[in-house]
C-alpha cells in the first residue's frame, strides 16, 4: 500500500487567471489546509509549527512533502 506524504504543496496560486510568484502555494498538512507559503522559508515555518521535521533538507524529502507542479524550487509559471 502506498503511503501519501503528510504535506502537499499545491501548484502556485493564480493571480488574475495566471500563475504568479506572488500567488504563493497552498499547503495542506494531514489533509487540513494550513495556509499559503510564499517561499521555502514559509514551508519550513509551517512544518515547524505543526511539529514536523523542519530542517532545510525536509523540502527535498518526497516522503514528507508532495510538490504539485514545479517542485520545491518552482514558485511561478515558468516552473
């Protein structure tokens, strides 16, 4: 059985119908929406606040975070 990562970083939000770096990424942790991350620092802050591992390398851990569209370094429509 596949285990889903507890954190999902959704695609960059649309602003005016277009993806934009200023739109940020919606984060869900264990299925609950926790907020919008505008940078990797925000992602790490959300992880820390929920008691999940928040080391820098956590953003590259596929067992912890599922990145939808662009990965941890894709924050705009060019990702």
